[in-house]
């Protein structure tokens, strides 16, 4: 007696994964899209490529709830600071080695790629300005004898991140591919 097994039809379901929202900078209230709704669990990726080289970056992403302090857009000419992708990075300036991100409402995760000439500390604070977490990295310039490659990914998950600071002990640091989720 032969036994045959008939399998049910297999269907290919395309589960829809949340797509990242690319946040382009706006330089005035007139440029900002008032219909942008920032919520949910989709990552928001900041589009640094639309920033002008040497542009002071502060309120360009405010409609997405992000304000920068001590940041400029830069297209690095020094090969020790290669971008992770594209051509534009954020650099801590005019004060060397310190950059801050202030969020209008708490986020649950943050990710970026860091290249630094000195040991760097990324500190995360809650809405009460209490330190939540701290991540330390070693210098990681391209072409140096560092054991850490440039563009080190720093990623953190915490339900109440309201402010993020980077401090590179009087060194230079660049950030690229910044993304976050609410």
C-alpha cells in the first residue's frame, strides 16, 4: 500500500515591515511640511545629504522633534573621517569634540555611526535630565592604528531618551546615518 501525503497550498505572505521615514531638513517654517506626523515604531533617518557643506545645523530637523547644538554639516576632505554613506556628516563645531541632540519628545531607540580622534562618550538622558546610559568608545580614525574601524555603530534602546550628548575630550568627531524611533 502506498501512502501519499497531500500538502496544503503554501502561500507567500508579504508581511509589511515598517519602512524607515527619511527626514529631510527644512530651513524655514515655509519649507516644513505641516502634515508630517511623527509617531509609531518606524525608524526616522535624518537625511544629511540635503544639508549644505559648512551649514550650521540646529533647527533643520525640528519638525521631526530634533534640535542640534554645536553641529555643522561637513563633506570631509580628511580621509581619516570617511562618511558611513553618502558624502555629508555632522561634525562637532565650532566647539571641538562636543555635540548635543535635544528631542522634543522621548524616543525609544537611537543609532548613529561615530568617527573620532579621541575617546568619545555618548551620554543619554531622560526627560528629567537624569543620566540613563553611557557608551564609551576609543579613537577610530581611518588609517590609524586603532583596533576599531571608523564609523563605529552606536545603538541604544531605552524607552525614555530625551537628550543625547557626545564628548570627544577636545578631539574631533563626526556622526553619520542618525536614526531614531519613538
